């Protein structure tokens, strides 16, 4: 049986226990307040009420302390025992108080409600009939011993019987409607989960297909060039100098295949980060040096903003490789006499690293795909660099995203979770973007 259903049954039975305890306390209070009409509660009444309280409290304790799921059968047995006890309690208290209009007959409303919640229409109607019969039987018994009979008392009993009948049938109808809707909703949720699993499976297959297509596309061109170059070099009529060129082409393409294979293995089987305390300034200095070398002769201004005392526990090799990929991409996108700014700072247990350049904005048609494997706009790129960089960030509890994309100002932001602060930032959730000086 589902855990949610068992918990609902437990809550329902607990609610009836608490309701019974509350009604008993209120009836005893009313008996005491209207003692001039009903007489002071006798010792027998107090003992019966006290015993009923103990039994109900024991049932409530069992319901709250039991760790085993409450089955339908157990709930119905508990409900049936509670209904019979309340019938017996109402009859006993009516006999002990010996009044024609015993207030303790109100206790019969609880079995009516409980049967409407736990059982079907037949049991509910039977409970209503039993409750109404009990009221009239008590009046008949009382007026047999204390004639003459009072028509007004029988009229009040009839009104109470009608209230019980309306209350019981209405509650049963509403509960059955709710259960029908719940059953329909549960069935719809099962269908939804099934459809979701199917969509996820299809999406995985589609992703595998796109990945395979990307690998085939990236491998096909270098292999074709290698075959063509070697075929030309193998021709005896090919001049020696041209042969050397063909061998060089084959070598370059073989290196490209090796690089592609390495990148793909890095993406497909990411290494678990080996964290060591690392100065973020050292990482950014190495990245800054690589960017200066890449942009030498282009009059590109490269600036780095970070505190020297920021130490984070990360896999330095992985993070440096990811940042280097982002920075070199920024260098390739930055025009002559442009600017590249690299900044890092701590925020709530994570380090935020921004790499910003003054290159053109990323087209909207490409923005949603730049982190896809094998998607690239470079003639010699593998399209795995950004995908690997994002995987590195996420393996460190952070993320990588485009935090600014304007003409003349494009920024990538990486967060790395270091284990401090109040909580890990949500994946893909950018911090404030106004961190680096305006590079316009």
C-alpha cells in the first residue's frame, strides 16, 4: 500500500481520537455548568469519562508512535471498535445521568461521521439507523419508567435523528466524491510519470544520436583528409616536396583526431575533482598570462581583478583548464584594441569568476546552443570546450552561464562551491552582473 495512503489513514484516525477527547471534555464542562438542570456529575460518570479518556489517549499514543504503515484493514478494525465503544459509552452515560434529554447522546454523531469516512454507504446508513434508534429507545425506556411521555422530547429526538441522517449521508457523498477525484488524479499522475519516463528515454536516445552524429562529423573530415594525403603521397609520380606536404597534412589531421578523442573522453568520463587548497590569484595569473600571449600584437588590454588572499578547495588542474578555455575564447572574440577583464570574489561560500570581453554579442540563434557538445562556430574547434568547462563547474557544486550578452560587452560567469556560507547557490542562478568595471 502506498505510504501516502497509510499516512492519510493514520491522520484520519488521529483526528477522530482528538475529536472524541474534545467532545467528552466539552460535555463534562456543560454538565458541570448546567448542574442545576442535569445534577452534579456523579462519581460513576466521572469514572466512565476518565476510563474513556484513558482508552482514547492510549489509541492516540499507538497511532502516533507506531512506525508500521496503517493498512486499510487495521484502520477499519480500529474504526469499528471506536464506533462500538462510543455507542456503549453514550448508552452508559445516558443511563447514569438518567435524564430524558441526556447531552451525552451527542457522542453518537462521531460514529456517524467515522462510518462515513471509513466505510461504504450501507455501513453509514446502518450506523445512522442505529444512532437514531438508540435515541428513541432511550426515550421509550425513560418514559416507561417515568410517565407520562413528553411529545416535545420525541420531537427533539426526531430533529436530532434527521440531523444525523443528513450529516452522515452528506459527509459520505463528499468523501466518496473526493476519493473518486483522488483516484482519477492518482491514475493521471501514473500516466504522467509514464509519459515523462518515455520522454526522458526518447530524449536520451536523441542526445546519443546527436552525440554520435557530432562525433562522426568531426572524425569524418580529418580521416578523409588523411586518406587523401596518404593516397597522394603514395603515388610514385608525386614530387618529393609535395609528398612532404601531404605527410604534414596527415600529421596535423591525426593530431586533430587525437585532440578530439581526448576532449570527448574528458566530456564523456569526467574525473572526480581532487580538491586541494588553491589560491584563486595563482589560477587567474596563469590564465591572464595565456591570454596575453594569445593577444600579443593586437593591443588588447588584459586586466585581472581579485584579492590575493582568496583560497578555495578545488581541483586546480580542472578549474584552470576550464578558465583557460573561457579566457582563450574571449581572446579570440575580442577585436584589436579591445579589452578583456577577469575578476573573482567570494560570495556566500562560493567563488564567482567573471571573464568579460568587448567583442560582439553572441547571436540569439547560437546563445541557447553554445554549451551543447560539438556545437562550435570555429573552423577548427571541436565544440567540447564550453561543455567540459560547465561540467567542471558543476562537479565543483557551481555552474557556468552567460551572465551578460551585449554588443561590446560579453561575459561568462563561473561559480565554484567551496563549502562555506549558508547554502550552495542554485545551478544556473546568476549573482549580480555589475561586478567588473564597464568595458565600453
